[in-house]
C-alpha cells in the first residue's frame, strides 16, 4: 500500500477557529490537505490555549516543538515530509534554515495569513494621521516578510488586493504567489432566522487584535451613542476572545453596550443579530467576522478596509462607510428598512458562493501544489533572489539560533552544577 504524503505545519499558535479568522483559515488549509489524502502533523512551540481546536478529531497529529533546539531537526528528519508549511513569515525566519538542513527536498509553503507589513503601515499611518505611502510600506517588517516569501517555494495570499500589492509595489514574481482566500465547504447554513425574528446589533473579534480593539473604542465613544439616540431600545452585543479588563469595563447595560466576551459558537450568535458592525480603521487581509456575517444572512456596516478583497462586482452585503456619523446612519437604515436589509442579505449570499466556495478554488490550488511537487529543483533554479537570500539569511539565523541553543544549554549545566 502506497504511503500517504506528509505535510508538517509549523504553527505560530495552535488553531483557534472560534477565536480568530487566522485560526479559521488554518483549519481550512489543514482540511484541504487531509481531504486530498495527505497525512498532516501540526507542530508548534506556542502554549496550548483554552480555545484551541481538537485537531485529533480531524485525524491530524500534534507535536510540541522547541525554539532554538536541534531536537526539532532530528524530529523533522525522522518524519521526512513532502511539504512543510510556515504559519506566518516569522516561523520561516525561526525554522527555515533547520527545515533546509533536515529535509532540503521538501516543498516549502508560506501562509501569510495577511500582509503584516501592510497592516503595520496602515496602523502607524492611522496613529500619525498620515497617508500610507511607499516609505511607510517599505519598513523593516516588509524587508523581513518579502525575504521570507522569496525563500519559500510558494506563498499563499489571502486577498486579491495583497496579491496586487506584492506584485506591483514589492515586485514579487507571480510564480511565487498563489491566491488562496477563505475556503468554505458548506458556504450557507440551511435555515436562518428572518428579519422579524432578529434583533439588536453585534460586533465580534479577538480583543488581542489591535484593529478590533480600536473598533470597540470607536463604537463606544462615537458610533454607538449616535445609533442609540435613534434606536433607544437597541442593544449592541460585543463578542471576542481574550477580553482584557479594560474591555469588560466598557460594559454598560443602561446604554445597551454589552461586552460579552468569548462566543463558543460565533455563527449561532451572529445569526440572531439583525446587523453586524465592523468599523475597522486599519488592518489587512480578509475579515472572518464579515464572512461569518454573510454566511449567517446578517447584513453589515463596515469600512473600505473592512470590505477590502471581499466585494463582488464592487457591491457589498450591507453598507460601506468611513466616518462615525455615516456608519451610524447606515446602521440605523439597515436595521429599520426591511427591503434594504433583505437586499443586503441576498448580496452576502452571492458573495460567499462566488468568492469563497472550496469547490471553486481547490482544483487551482492543487494544480499549483502538484506542479511544485513534481520538480522543486527546477522551480527553485528560476528564483535566484530566493537562493541568494537563503544563502545569506540562513547563515545569520543559523548562527543566532545555535548561539541561543548553546547559551541555554550552558545555563542548564550551570544550574545542575549549582544543585550538585
């Protein structure tokens, strides 16, 4: 019997699909490979959080690994994977040279999650009150992220906007990139509450994510008071993983501003709401909360950045607005006008089916993967910049990693000597 090919995924964190869009996306990628008949091992040096997904239920093995330790190389050599996937560019920086040494023939895939350099530039420029220009984009973070793209065989890019940015601004060759948005095997739930059966507003997002926290503050300080003035009985239910004390302190039942924290089932609470609010002033990638809203038939009010990479034929599943007053007025209009609400709901269903169905993308994705698996050496020979960056960067990270490893072991020996 032929042995299944093996994918080793090096995770920045353990997947938490109910906590963040990143966790949801990672789970969909793992499922993509297992459905194709691959064996998958998810390995991470991160602590296992309370809300992590039980990967064993999908037949996926888990492996705890250690940073800056040769034990990882020994383990990876024994596994002999056909492909290794880095979850965000930082994992490629930390483990890339060890992967190169342990299994040089393995296909190296980078999943960006979103473009960190773009998100960082937008946040800095928002805080400074300036426009995002070339100087802001060409940051040290961008140098690191683009270098990791070149060192990998293929990079999965979640947003069409970021596909264009990488090619047009950073001049990354198309052959190194693969458009891979959210992948839904079951796009729309079978039965959903209708307009009259729904009430109130919802906002949802991991509180550790800066764009989400800013959105909550913007709602509290400016947007929600204007909505509440027009809809005095309405409530805003705010959900998200890992709410800090400063977030729960915003809870005010008298104002209808309800900070509820973790939602065990995000789709269940989303489909009970009439309108989703996502006033995102900065950020990057695709917004899982807005995809969930469309799947649940919940029209949304968001910004241009919120809807980036998710619109179809320049139309949205709700209303796009970019200042507090316009967002508040749009929210009230969607909430009160049933024909407008129903039109937005149907548009959301259309976007989900046309842009995020697994069936639409999987053949193209596997064409990319299979082409690379057939001849990675020929593919890599065309990427001289990547070869050059690996030669220099892997030497520096290798020496740094080995220095940290030696320092750690020396400390352990000193500790043992002191005990003796």
